[in-house]
């Protein structure tokens, strides 16, 4: 927001990102440019400069800088400009796992096939190492959900990639299992992975049901229409998932019954 509480303009967002004295203004500006999918010629260069502000985790000032860098990575993914790929690949090896998470999601949005070897290398140690819990932290050693989702979205269905993903379908954390099944469903189209996601729609934890909704919508698995309607979750999330069925349609009913999905959406409004 501007100093007077009014929303900022694109020109103001660019100026806020250009200055380096106030990281909170940079943080908001990076978010704004990504949210608005800015096509201004200065947007990507400034976001890349913000991405380079990242600091080692043991540097005190790095907290603010890395927050800006994380928002810059997210924005670069939303703007979907290929110039960002090479620098986001470097960030995949950053010590800050929050930055690795943001970079993985951005590379997925960019469909960056160059990221596949790095993502599979980070996950190759499996659920017991890459997916292990950090001591005194709810986070895992690697941002597994983001990396698994990126592999599915990028779409390289090589045997080596599938072999890295499959062990995570047995991870102790349901959200990781959901991300792994989503990726495998995208890459293989095999119904068994959709069945796993449909089971997660009935999970006792709302957070897990929400994730499964979003994952089924992201894949566009049409046979999930009725289960999505029946899921105990917010109608707003069901609408997002149903919209995904239309936009990303896959499965035996893909493309055959948009009207049924649109009627289901109308019923939720």
C-alpha cells in the first residue's frame, strides 16, 4: 500500500522495488508486480536484482533481504518470463529452504525442464532424508511439496523422475503424499494416483482436504467432480478446484461434460 493507505500503481511498485533502503516496501512491491503479472520492461530486471539480494542464513540482515528475494522468486514465476530460469536454478541450491521452495514453485510455473535434474537430485534421498523433519521445526529438510508439485507441472515423465517421486506417496505427512500423487497423476495419468487423492478428500484434517481439492483441480481430473462437491471444505475452494477441472481437464471424461462442471459451480455460488 502507499503511505496514505491507497493501493499503489505499477510505477510506484517499480520505484519501491528499485530502492534498497526499505525492505518492507520492496517486499510489497515484489508481491504487487507478481500479483498483477506486470509486463513492464523494468519488472523482470528489478525482480532479478531483488532475488540477488539474498544473504546467507547466518547473516543477521539476511532475514529481510531473503523475504524480499522469496517474494521476487514468486513474482517471477507468476510473470512467467524465461529470463528468470537461470537465476532461479541457482536459488534451488540456496541454503535458505524458503527460497528453495519459492524457486521450485516458480520454476514449475515456468515449465522449466532445466530444473528437473536439480529437483530430482534434491529429492533423490527420499522420505527418510530429504523428507525428514528438521529438529525443533515443523519444516522438512527439503520443501518436498513444492518440489514434487514442480516436477508434475513441468511434465518430464522419465522413469528416473517417476522413481524419485513414488517413495513420497508413503510419506508420513499427508500434504507430501498429496503432492506426490498429484505429480504422478499429471505425469502418468494412472488412476491409482487419483484414487489416493480422492481418499485424501475424506481426511479428518481440513488442511489435508483443502490440499487434495487443489491438487485434483490442478490436474483437472474430471472423475473427481462429485467427490469434490461432497468434500467438507469451503465452497470457495471447491469453486477453485472445479474451475481447474474445466481448465486442466484430464481423465476419461475430459472435455466431454463441461456443462456438468459449470452447473456444479453455479450450485456453489
